[in-house]
C-alpha cells in the first residue's frame, strides 16, 4: 500500500495540470506579471506550442470584464516582449470566433474550436480566471489544446492591486473640504513614452526593451474614427535611429505578425496592442531612440517620428541611495 501511495504522489507531482510552485508573496505587480508570463511560456515550450491565442479572462462567475480583458492583454504583451513565442492579435481571434459562431472554448465544441485555431494558425488557446483575495487578484491560466479543447497545463499567480491594476479598484471617497490654493496650471504629463495622434488613430509607445543587438518596442493603438480601421506600415522604412546615428531595421522573421507585415484591424473605439522588433549590425551601446514610422494604411505614404524613446535604467545603472 505504501508503494501505491508513493506512486500516486509522484504521478500528481508530474501531472501537466499541476500548478507551478513558486513563492511570489510580496512581489511587485511587474514581477508577478513577468513570473506568470514565464510560467505560461515554460508550459507552452514543454508541450511544443509556439503560437498562442489569448481569450478574455473571466471573473469567478465566468463573466468577461474590463479587468479580465486587461489581464489578457498585459500577459500576452509580456510574453511577446520577453519570450520567443508568437501571440495572435486578440482582435483577430475574436473576429474569427464571431465569424465562425463560436461562443465558447470547451470539449463540447471541439470541432468548431479546431476550425478557429486553423483559421488563426493557433497552436493553443490561453484562458484565465481571476478571483479577488485580500492579497490581490489570484489569476489562474490554462493552456488549451485546440484538437480536443482540453487543458494541457496551468499556471497561477497573485497579482497585487497596484500599478495599472489599481485604477480598476479605486474606491470613491467623500472629498474632505479643503481651502483652495491658487497655483499655476501645469500641463498634464504625456501618455506613455511617446504618442502620435491623427484623425484616424492614436499610437502610444508603452515600452522599449533592448537585449544585445535587438530592440523591441511595444505599442497601444486606439481607433478614433467612426469606421473599422486597419493600420499597416512599410517594413523596411519603419525603423529606429539611436543617439549615435545607428539605424536599427526590422527583420521579417521577427515581425511576421507585426504592424508592417500583417497589420492590426480595429473596430471603432477599440484598442489593440502590438510589438515591433528591430536589429542593428552589432551590439550598439544605445540608450535613446527615435522611431521613424512609414504608414501604408489607413493613410498612404504618411510618415511621422516619435523621439526621445529612452531605455529604462537597469539595476546596475541605478546608484544606491546613501
């Protein structure tokens, strides 16, 4: 009997559905998000799933919420920035689900799920559920195989209600009476690292990351026009230039799902995320960049630049506080 009990314990520990064990208590929002993305990446790599399609995360009642949509976008973007996996644009995923009339991903609809996965070339779907706890949001994600809509792995983390999550959970408090003090009006700080806005859309640079001779730039794009919009740019003419005059170009291999190859389609007032990867001939010691964006759609041959895109300081570059 002892041998049988030991065997059951080993099978439980080696099960692909077991949650990765990790001590994330007290971690910051950014650290917890990164660790959860790494856990999903590790599980996908072990099951040889390289192209992931994220679904809106749901609350404990199974309802899609703005928080759930935000979490799916955040984790998907983190995987695009930090891993070698491909993440399907969520607008494409949901337009395909709607087109093929699929309203849920489960074994009862396995054949329909297979058609969706084939249409968007997804190796796996990522679903998630979040629960509010005293320590933050407990987020459980599942890796779903399209062939049978069964879960083949899971990861769990608790994200503190800090950083960008804080805005979803702010409690309205009665303002206390204060004595008005006249002070000069200061302009509001710019959104993100850099912004371009025109009559069709707003593009915001949200992140920039450099590793050796590669730089990845993350964006949000919001459709401000009253019609459906597709944003597409020139691959060779959309580039970065650093403060030393070195030009960083895009490569096809790293941008197969990028703004300059596939583009992004957005409904009115819909916001999406994208990442572009640039490379230099050598590992240039650059810290500040200018983005040169050459547009094909919706405006033909339109160009704009966003300058002073500065890399965040590394831990080694931050001087200790005396």
